[in-house]
C-alpha cells in the first residue's frame, strides 16, 4: 500500500509525508509530528495501515485531541491517539457485551499506566512541565512514549 500523504495547507502549501520510508509506527508518528500534525493525529495516522482508514478521515477524527484535547492541556494527544488506535483494533461494538467492554477498558488502563510510568503523566500540562523547552518536550514525549513499542498491542 502506498502510504504517501499529501494534503493542502492554507496558502497552497502541500504537506507531503512519505510513510513508506518510516520503518516503525513510532517513526511514522514522529515524521508526521515533525511535519505539523498534532500528537493525536500523528499517532492515529501512523497506524492507518493496521486499521485501514483513509487519511482524511483519520486526520479529521483525531484533530480535536491534539494539545491535550483542543489545547486544554488535559489528556495528552498522543495518549488519545493511542486509545483510538486500540479502539480501532480491539474495540467493542455491542453495548451489551460486558466481557468485551471490560477487557477493552482493562487494555486502555494498562496502556495509560504504562505510558504514565514511562513518561511521568498522561496529562498534557504535566508532561509539558516535565521539560524546560517546548520544542524538546513534544519530541521527547514522542520518543519516550509507549507508541514507539510496536508490539504493545499483544
């Protein structure tokens, strides 16, 4: 599957990200983030090959969760993106399937706890305080996060 993404920006600038060159989902997320996509978009789109959603839909769905949910600095956008990926892969569809719902929530809690252990928090504003410079903060978060571990979904 050709994973080149080209979207129009304001003032007719094209954003081109070649996801074929990135080897892991973490590298894909980092490349997307470096090209201006928010943390949530970067993580969610990096896994598009796993859950087979078109880029435009994936970007729109995840766009509101960046910067801790619309710059509210609440739950980290990368964490929200990770949860959305988990939902696409393992989510339940029957509201009366309490076993699947319980198992899914356990998985989300596991991912949240693991992220918090590795990064210090799942709250954006707390993560930003952990680093001195804003440009280094998000890059380190992307590099240290659970997302770089492609086999976390087992």
